[in-house]
């Protein structure tokens, strides 16, 4: 006979949820994570409280639903299911604990899909950073490795090489190598003895960039929960480096992730927080990247006036800072004008301005180096096609998709595959209507989807 899950019962009572309301919240989380087939109800919740363990990913969905209600992150273990030691805490007191996450990921690949994106972590990220600024930096090295400028330079050079591979071949290429380097060499450096405080700050900053890249590669493979964990570790490492502008940059990517996963209000708050930290600490060109994130957030919540105003601000900033270099972490996105243009197009898309979006997506793609930023350029061409299709411009869309798919060949990116899948829905209709070129582009789709992921 099952033992009653008192932990779960207490948390449900604390949340104020009825069993019916909790069942609906769990189903919503499941849908957000691509699981539209989950069927649950008050009877199922009652079974869980009585001690029955739900199947599949349901414990994680249940934990996330309660996390959002209670305003603090909870794991399946925290609600009475599973092994409490499986997934390291998002904000471990030890900022070097990302090694535990990396080791777990490499030794147990199923973890990559089981770590869920948590909306409850979003306000905590900004709150943690504010508290951390008051506490000061706390990581203390005690290892045997002596760390100097040469070690910092090595981490930066290797991160640049990994990033170049990521931009040209996609997040699925070299991801294990990035994580392995994090948990071996870089973790040892972070625990080492530093020649001076400046070297310590530089090493933590370099490690923050590498952890960010691990998160970005997870995002490109649509492993959003895992990406979020690496981003939060990157935030901790950036804080330890003493660079507030670097911390702001990581908050910015957390805002973008919230937007991509249907949490626009959290994006508004995080983007404003990040922009506020960065303002006055970065060049106008770099500040434009924060402004355009805020513009997207306003667009996503339907505030067309503020979105348009903030797009204008971003345009002014990028023009004012056109001759100034970006920081190493911001420069990973490519030239600021291209990034601002791409996100401007996404802002117009969210507001239904598909004609404007198509023009600006195409402009962004034209600003990209086809060899150095192959993945993002192909995505922007595909987004151009989607905006053209939304206006009923079938032949133009086919041409844009054809160009996009040429750039996607050989790239291991789940975001690319998702874009191809969306295109197929249009192209099959176009081929049936005998739109010129549609059948050939649909064949390109099939070839890309048949390639090994």
C-alpha cells in the first residue's frame, strides 16, 4: 500500500490550489513543454497525494506548477518524488557547482531532456543578483593549480573556437566537448590559486562566457531547461568576475528565453532590469542590444506604442555606437546592427506587422557573414519567408526558404529543424496549388529532415 505523500499535501495546501485547479496548471505546463497529450484531473491529484508516483515527466510538470504558484523553484524531489541529488540547485552557494551539472549531463544523457525550464527561476535570477551585489564576491580558490594570464587566454581562445563551430555547424556539434572542458580544465582553474585579483576576475569572466555558450547550445537544441541552468551558472560566474555589465548580459538572455517560451511579462521585467544595469556601463552600440530586447518584450505583451518607441531608441543607439567595439560576450551575437534588425523584425511579427517584419528580417540576413554566422543567417532567411507567407506572397516565400535551406545543410540545430517543419505546412499547400518552385523547395525540406540530427 502506498504511503501518503505528506510533502506534496502540505505544498498543495500552502499554494491554495484546489485539486481541479492544480490539475489544470499541470496540464498547462505540459503543453508549454510540448506534451499536449497529458490528461489529468482532480482524481489524479488525489492519487498522487495518496502516494502514487505519476508516470513520465508528470512529476516535473507538477513541481513546476507548484513552483510558479509559490514563487520558489521546486524539483520533483522537493515535492516527494525522485532522487533529491539528481539535478544540482540552480543557485548553489558555490558558483563553481556547474561542474556537478556538467558531469551529470555527460554521464546520464537523459537528464538533458528531463531538466525543465522553470518560470519560477526568472524573478529569482534578478533578485539573486541584487542580493549578491550586497554580499560581494565569495568564491575562494584553494586548489593546487596556479592560474595566470596564460590560463585565462587559453580559456578565451578555446571558447572562441567553440563559438565559431557553434555558429557555423549548430548547437549539436561539439556540445559535449564544451561541457567536458567546463567540468575539467575550467573547473580546476576556478578552484585554483590566482596570481592577483585581476587574474581571478578575468578567469571567472572567461568561465561565464563558456557557461553561457553551453546554455546557448542547449537552447539551439531545444533543451531549454538545461540551457536555463547553464545561464544561471553563467550569471553567478559573471557576478564573481566583478563586471556588472557582464551580469546584465546574462540577465538579457534569460529575458529572451522567457519570451521564447511564452512568458512575456517576465521578459518585460528582466529586460528592464538588465538594461538598467547596463546603461552607462556599456557603449551605445552594446546598449542597443538591451533596448531591442525590451522592445520585443513590449511587443509580446501587446504594447505597440512602447514597442515602437523602444525600437526607435535601439536604432538611435546602434547608429551612435556603430564605430565602437562590443564586449567579448556581446560580440558573440554578431554585429549589433544585424542583431537589432533581427529583433526589430520579431517585434513587428508579434504585432502583426508582417510586411515590415519581412523587410527587416531580410536586411538582418544581408548584414550577416554567410560563413561566420551561417546558422543565424539561415534562420533569418526562413523568418523572412514566414513573414512573406503570412502576407500571402507565396512565390517570394519559396525563394526565401530555398536560400535559407541552402544555408541549413550540414547544420545540427533543432531550431533549424523546427523552422523546416513550419515551412513544410506552407510548401505542401503551395505545391498543391502549383506555385512555381514550391515542389522543389518542399523536396529540400524532406532532405533536411531526413539528415541525421
